[in-house]
């Protein structure tokens, strides 16, 4: 490795949205920094299966549904 071109790799603390904490190594922040997450796998709809909404801008979704309505399994 070339000297002085790589970021500092150090231990930080990550705090999840529910308050649980763990330590990991990262290039973010400085040694001993605390990263407080606003969104994580315990709160994001992609992982929790939360409700999803499709926005129909310009009729694209309805046009798609109309075009492919007969392909249901």
C-alpha cells in the first residue's frame, strides 16, 4: 500500500433507532465517534414490510396497469 493515501480506519459506536448500540470499524468520523442512525433495518419500510404507495404521475402507473392487466398469474 502507498503511504498517506488511505483514510484512517478506527473504531466507532453505532446507535440504532431503538437505542441498541454496537461497535464497528469505519472511516467515518474519528476514533470513538458516535453515529446515531435516523433510519435502520428495524424502522425502514423496506425491511419491516410497511405500507407502500405508488405515486401516479402523468398516469404512468394506471397506463402500466391497464396495459398489463391480463398477464396475472
